[in-house]
C-alpha cells in the first residue's frame, strides 16, 4: 500500500494465507509498527466489492455476523433471508452474536429490532431462534419424534388452514438429531416429506424460514451451497450474500460446501464465481475457495 498504486495481489496473498485469528494478530501488529489502523488503510486503498470482501475477511466472525444482521434491517426494507441464515446457529453462537450486536450498536437490542422489522409468524420464528434455547441434547427420543410428527400433520395437511405455531414449536426448540428423527417419522406416518408439506402449507417469509431450518438441520453444507447458488443465479449477483457465505464458511466447511454445490447443480462453484465476479474481487473469492 506504500506509495503510488496498490498491490492488490500481494494483499490478497497475505490475507488468504492466514486464518481469521491470525489476521487479527496482523491487524494489531500493524498498528504497533505503523500507528495506523490496518482496516482503515485497506478501505482507503481498495474500493467496491473487493473492499467489502477484504473488510469481511478482516472482521472477527461474531462481530461480522452481528453487523450483517444490522445491515439486513437497516434502511428501507428488510432482507429476511439474511436474518434466518444468520440465526440458524447453535445456542452459544447466537448468544455471542446478540452480545456483539448490543455492544456495537449501543442502545439497541437484537430481539427488539427483529420484532420492529418483521411481522406475523415470521417474527415469532425469528424471536424463537434469537432466544437461543434450542435443545442440544444429542440423544433422540423416538416417542417424542412420533408425537411431534403427528402434531405437525394435524396442524397442517390434516386440517383446513395451518396452525403455524405448532410448526414453530417443533422446528425452533427440538435438537437437530431429534428433528431428523421427527422428519423420518413424519414420512413414515404420512407418506409425505416435511419439505413438501411446508411448501404446500406456507408462503412467503415464514415458508422460507421453516425451509431454512429444515435444510440446515438435514445438512448445513447443502443449505449453504443453495445460498451460494441463489446469490449468483439469474440476472445480477447478490454479492453481500456471496461474500458472507464464502468468508464465514472458509474455516468451517467451505470445501465440503463446494462439493455439495457440484453435486446439487452439476456445476463447479469456482466456475460460477468466475462467471459472476471479475477482477481482483473474483480472484480473492477464488483464492479463498482454493485455500480450502
């Protein structure tokens, strides 16, 4: 960054070669050596989508997710898909995200903001997730799975209209192993898949929210592969989602997400990125993908 011009390739090489924790150490050492904030320096040297991706890389995971929640609710309109994506986390991560949100945005509470920005059954779904009280017992109770499967059937396909509150109680409070057992019982009892039932019984944001929980429960890799596909499908690219998923999964399961992407869509994730993202921005995303 010194002098005229910026060596973007060198910046990409350094950032991608290190973990997020190491990048925080680099940031601290940079300030010690040069008396300047590294992120501010990078922002002044870069621009556009490359800047956005670099800032995401330089931000610790939990504060970054908190900032993405705020961005999804700030201004006109609300990006419901981002809210449900980030709130599909384990209890400990959700508690950390809530604390980071309230620390960064003084005087704001995540739950209150979710309530003010959403409505109806989708609002109840988000509040349930935000409460971070999902059962995390790995043991499965077959009797409870059967009872929940019957309750879902009676609240949906078996009646005129839909009792969304029953779906909410089951999908937002049971452990993921327990939910898998419930979905299997549901198919055995009714001959229908839970996804098909949700598609028939729901619409709009609440349908998207329940489907996100089901898909995340079955296989997070599949869920995030779908998020990546939708971010690049059709005209235009949802770069914010693309950056968020690539960066946040880079140290968790991005390689497996990439394999799942190919399995689902018979296309390589790298080829999709090459087709949608140009210049140093595209090279950065490909470097992150290749580093996993």
